[in-house]
């Protein structure tokens, strides 16, 4: 459950920065960042485990910051 707690802390930090974060069952076909109604939104797919949702959140935040080609690899 440590992964779930880390994800929750990361979501809270994103929300403090002005993002609206939603977690919905997207059955592995969606999620990510978009801007609508004058607000930045991040959707996370609840059908994924906490580690995968953390990656989704990181990728969405990177995209929001202007990094368009964010790799899914774990390489640093």
C-alpha cells in the first residue's frame, strides 16, 4: 500500500499546483493531460495499478510543462 500512498501524495501536490486530477475506470485505453474550461486536467486510469498511475501522472505533468516526447522507458 506504500505505492498507493505515494500516488495520493503526488496527486495532492498536483492539485495544489492547480491541476484537477480525476481517477476513473478507463479500462487501459486512456488517461493523461488536457486543458478544458480554462483549467488543466489530468485523468488517471483506475484499471491500472498504483505504479502505472504514478507513471501516468508524471507523464501528464511533463506534457503540461511542455515536454511532448516523454518516453515510457525507466531509463534515466
